[in-house]
C-alpha cells in the first residue's frame, strides 16, 4: 500500500490484513530485535525466550529505542521491503528532558515556573529527536508526586495538580506543535503514567496504589486530562494497580473513564512488560488471560511482552475476544502513522546532514543553560553568595569534576560533554584563586590523601564551595530510597570542614527533595541545582558568581524528616489540627519528635535580593458566578540587586461538601522589579477556580466563606477572606 491513505483507505487496509499482521501491529519490540541496528543481537536470548519469530519482527508495528537518522532510514527501508502491505514502522523512544542536548530534569523544570521555556525545551528535544528519526516520545510524565523516596519524582513537575497541568500542556505543545503531518521537526507525545503511578505505597517503584476515586479525580487525574485537552496523541498505562486492578487490565479506568468519559481515541500503550505483569500481580492466571484482559481494557500496543502475538488469534477464534477489538486497535495505530505522514514519507524527518547540524548545537545548549539557571533554587544564604571577585575559593566534593549531572533519563546525552562545575568556575574567576579537591566519593568515604588535599585547599581559601549530591542511579526508575539524606561520606566531609569556620556554600546535584539535615544546618548557603543537564556546570557557576540571579521556587516540599513522608502543602486540616485555638497540648494531629511542617515548603526559594509584600487587598468582600474578585498586592525589590520573584495566589474553601485542602495554588505571576522598584500584581478569582469534586463526583463550587492567600510561597502568605454568594 503506497500513497496518501484517507480514512476509508485505512479501513480498507485493515480489511486486507491477515489476523497475524493485525496482531503484529499491536506489538512493540526494542531496537536490538531488528536486523541492522547497532545493538543487534543483544536480545538474542530474550528473543528466544519470548518466542518472538522473524515474522513477528517483520510485521511488528513499532520499535522502541531506535535513533540516529542513518540507522532509522536503513531499518525503515529494510522493514518496508519485507512488510507485505508496506505499512511503515513507528519509532518511539524516551525523550524525557532532552535528546542529546539535555535539559534539567522535569522536577527542576517545574521549579522554574517558566511555562514558555519549558515548552521551548520540549520543542528543541522534539527537533533533535525528529531529525534523528524518532516519531514518538514517551513524555511528558505528569504523575503527581508527594513522596521523595520514589526515584521517579525527578520525572514529574511536582506536588500540585494545577501547576502540573500547566506544564503538561506546555510540554505537549512543545513536542507536537500544531500539525504533526506538516511539522516534521516535531514528535507525537505520549502522556504517562496513567494513572496515579506517583502514589505508589512507601515510595517504592512498581508498588501498589490504593486511592479513593474522589482523590484520584481531585488530585491525580487533572494533569493527564490537561495533556489530552492539549491534543496529546498517546497515553501509556501505569505499572500500578487502581482499585485493586493493574492499569493495563483495568477496563473501568481505560475504556470507562479514559475512552468513554474523556473521549480519548488515540493510541494506548502499555509500559514495558506491564501486560504480562498481570500474572505476578495476581489478576491473570497465564499469558492468555493477561492478553484477554488488556485487549478488553483497550490497550492497543503491548510493549515488550508477547501475550498478544501468542494468544489473541486463539482468543478471537474461540469467540472470547471480538475481532472488532483487534481492528479498532490496529486502526488507531494506523491513524497515528497517517497523522505523522508516514505513509507518504516513511522516513519523515530523518536527515543525517541536518542531524549533524542541529543536534547539540550552540543555540540548543544556550537554552539548556538558561533553563538550568531558572531551575536552580536557592534554599539558604547567610551572606555568602554571590561569590566575590578576588576571593580565594576552595571547590571541594565529588561533583567538582563530575559529568554525572544529566539525570537518569538522558538517553543520548553525554556525561563527557556536560559542562563540569570546576571548568565553568575557572572561566569566571582568576584560575589561580580557585583550588579544587574531590574530598570524598559520592558514597565512598575520604581516603587520608583525599582528606589532606581537601583540608589544605580549605585552609588557604576565603570561602568553601561544596559540590555534593546523588549519582544518577540513585534516582529515576527503580531508584527508590528509604534514606533520602546525602550519603554519609558527604555528610562527614561537611562535618570535618565545618570546624575551619570558613564561609561554606553547598551546591546539590540530585533528583529528589532530600532530608537536608547535616547540610542546611552546617552550610552557610545551599543552592539546589538538581540534575541540571548538559550546561549545568555553566549555569551553576553563573549563579554562584552572581552573573545570573537565582529565581527557582520549589514545586515539591522538602521534608523535615523522612518520617513525615508523604508531606505536601495542599493537605487536609484534620479534626484536631495542631494550630487550632483550643488545641490541647497532646491530643492533636502531630508528631511528638518533629514538626508537622516540611523543612522547606512548596513555592519556596530565595534570591540575592529581598522582596516586600504590601497593601494586599481584595476588590470586594463578596463574589458571584458572574462577578469576579481582583486580588492586588504591591511587591517591592528592597535589596541592592535585581531579581525575579514568583508571586503566588492560593485559596482555601473553609466548608465544603468534602474536606478541602488548607491551601490550593490558583495562579502565579513572575515579576522582575529593579532595586527600589515596586510592581503591583493583580490576580482575578473566578467561580470556576473554586470548583472541586463533590462526594457524588459532580464538579462544582459551593456558596460560603473562602480565604485568598498571597505571598512568595505556600507558607509565608497574607490572608484575605471573601465570600462566594449564589
């Protein structure tokens, strides 16, 4: 089949396909299964154990993890020669926060509160991936996250459903553009992991999720819905259970809510191996039952397990599965291939010459650096930063000359090409003033030689800069940790340097909120850099020396202790809140040994200047569905340096049909007043912003009393009461 294929032609094409060819379209295999890939042969053993034949490979509808323009062109051309009907292969990959030019991890991007730059990062990632032959990215990951023990928090933009929804839309716009058929420098997006993967019990990857439907709708579903409303082409099922059923076999969730209630008619793909994993989950006795449940639930593509190709035909022939389910799944896959223009241009945007020109180009790296600057969050600063020219600086720690700053999902990124902190700092001050020492390993304690070198450097310095953190394998998928402090070796390094009484600034490279005890109480300044990407060292150096101003704000709370986890700002009040006016000393909702509140709250972040909030007021005391309220506040830069502030608006519903959070983010605005300058910031509160899911799952607002909060973070706010009248 060649040429332009209209919808009726897609139906005709499905009718021409044999049952084996249809079912093969539903199979996704990793690149090493295909002849001619660079990694060919790596999966010879698993290929045999999976029972995957050459015929399955020749007709498989999609490939995972293939890239590089020449290789994609060669594989696609070879595939089309063998495919009876000339149906092109769909190339998919995990382009999570950059292809070769790596941007900060998504949690860091969230801390930028910069939707425009987030969209641009996705657009650049799409351009590099598309020219390298990729058609679909498994991103954005929009799971709401509240437990920093879970390693995949680095893939999310945080703990707030509203902010996550805005970033979900921005990433989808960046990846997909306006017209996938014409814009061959874009890729189709696949939102993941549907649904509630971020609520895994105990923060342990792949673990059980047990949520009420109300909590699912109120907090966890909005970001997925936002991505789909923006036109996201694909959805990936989560590994976890919802209502006791693994998502890949959850008919109520997938056909009922996703396809029925929300009307999603795009491609639904399982995560790696998730269909067959219904067997150890305990809801399928064997592969045949797993295949039956997945196709009944509406899973179109099975990733890297063979239950469909081994059992669907028999299930259809026995009458257990209606062939129409197979046909509709195939049709959805073909429709995506058509939308990408693959029937007319099976090689699409793959272009080796253009690939060499744009991948990891200077413009892309400049954007990576800009986003890294805006993603870093200054957590503490006792007059140490910015560093002053002429100071003798001792740069100490395992990340002084370490390229492992890209993060766990930097597939084509190069640690060797990442800008290291020492190299960047050496270009921003007189090199003779900068002394470097490793001090210790990431997890390995200092040797006597390392310690003596660090001690000598520190004694001669005016200021110590510590470069600390996690290596990338300590977060990301399967990167759950029960102890979320820095490794003990690094805490000991800090403790041994502290008695020198030198000003000390710590820079943290990591993928999750940490328990910062041993760091924030010892260092005079703390800069959270996350995994900042390819230009991370340059961005951090610019911030340390004051060539750039820190402006990031946390989108995930930092716990006081792991014993609080999950801890998040938009929690409920309980019937015995600790701060109630009539609270008894003991019989309230509290810990006896630590505070209830996180160490650092959602929305928190410092600058090198200071801001004052004054004259916060409402335009009226009451509002209606037709009459909005305006919240205004004057924000002044009261320091000596320029800076960027994120002014945040929160609302609390004091009495609802169900309990309501103590605060909910409703809007924010970034401003950049110069020293001595004031800016009036205005927000509008509308009735739809006050809606929520009731006990019967209706989505509406209630008449009654509310409080608007305005301030620089979720903790330090001014209260403004108002009333909604109906």
